[in-house]
C-alpha cells in the first residue's frame, strides 16, 4: 500500500482511494481578511480533523509588533485523541530556525522563503488514524495576525506501523562549563569526558521509532570583554553522543560541525536538503549560530529508548546559551514532555551581539 508520493518517478500513479483536503485561514465571507487574529494569551485551534489521513504540508506567516513573537507563540499538535501533545515547540523554532530569527533558506523538510524567511513551510509527513488537532497559543501581550494552510490527505486507514510525528524544544541558558574571563586556556585536546552526564540534551524519548534530525542554536557568549584569545571563540568541538536502547548501541561523534556534516569551523551561510548553517555568526563566530541536520536518508532507529546529546565544547568546557528542536517518529504512547519553559525563559538573549 503506497501512501503519497516521494519522488518524481511515482507521480504518474493514480491513487483512487486518497482525497486531498485543506484547512486554511481564508476569509469565509469572500473578502480578503484571510487570517486569524490571536488576542494576548489566547489559544486558537487551527484544526481538529476526524478520521484517518496524513498532513503533507503546513504553511504559515505571522504579523506581530512583539519582537519576540516567534518564541512567544507555541505550536502544539495531538494525534488520535492522545492526552499529551506530540509537538510542543515555540512556533519559530518549529519551522527550522532558532533565536527568534527569520532567514531565507531551504532544506527538504523545511523551506522558509521571501521576504526574509517569513513564509514558513514544513513538509514532514504526519499520519494519524483517528484525528489530528493543532493549536497555537499566543503568550505575547499583543494582538498577533496568523495566516495558515494545512494540506492533508484523507485515507480509508493508516498502516499500524506508521509512526506519529513528534517535535520537542529545549534550552540550557547557559550551559555548565568554564567561567569565561578566568584567563585559563580551554583544554581542547586534554580534558576527558568519560560519562557524558553533562552533555546538552537534544532528545530523550521512550518507545519505538526513529530520530530524524534537529537544529541546534548556539548563542556564543565569548566576547572581547571576557577573553582576548581569538582561538578560544570557536564554540564547537563538542562531540555528538547518541545512546540507543539502554546503551545497547552508542553512536560516537567527532565534533559539532562534523555531526552537522560540515568541516573546519564553518563561518559561511550554507543550506542543502539535509544539513546546513543558516546563521554562521559574525567575526570569530560571535553572536547567534544555527546548524541543522536531518536524518532523512539515514534515520536513527530505536526500539526501547533514545538519548541524543552533544557536548557544549570539548568535554563540556563551553558556557554558551544552547537551544534546539528535535524531530522524530514513534509509535504511541510517547513519554510526557517536561513543562515548557516560561515566556521569560524562552526569550532570546540580546547580548552579546555579532562582531563585524
């Protein structure tokens, strides 16, 4: 049973049992007010689709006078009448970039386009058997205008082996490393990390499924005020470390930029279907940085549980502001997520800024 099309070679096949549906913010009066207006602290239900189907595309764009609206609006998605949401992420971070920023870039699952990346698109397929419910919560103090499409397929049924889509956001502000300004050189190649207990956690999930990637957002807190050694400004060298099924398999990485499929301390904008650096930071990697890596061709499977972690600097010696969004599929039920950080804890830092 083939559900949907994944390449040009399959487009000619006619599928008699699938119907295309859409829910959008169109003006039902026939006018041009094709949006919803979210009042401060309002929760709006975008859809509650009944029956079986697959969401194939979500598009949104947002207008707000709040400079931190991308962290103050929260997207939540439930599948099949579950109690706890499978997706709970600040809306900007959900669409592939952190720090409350927008930028033009494209990847296979996310593509954010002109102007300035404010047309948000998600192409991750999201199957459901009984219903799909999507909500947006406005945690800002201002009126927010939201435009959206939810394009989905209606099916007779969905195979039992189809996992449900999940996404979670995390932040550690700041990571527990060395205090900047001590005058001590970071021990890039000497210090050991034997337990990986203090690594930054991208994902911790229980059940059976596969991890399909993340974006990692680093605010580099090293500045000319707390070090004069430019060679210490690079915030990488943190190894990825993935524990699968109670440690039955452990995937060891060799460095931050290595996990994200790049090399040699990248400082250039780059985007591709599966990996990229869409915020490279300023001079000496100053300010805000964003990397992504999507395991589309190489999902990381787990049958009991998984922990996806990365060091913040070699052996966790860096003390930067880390945040991330992880994406995965699994069979329900899923582990209940920790409570989402408060609005104040979600807002991006303003300082230190990039150095030109």
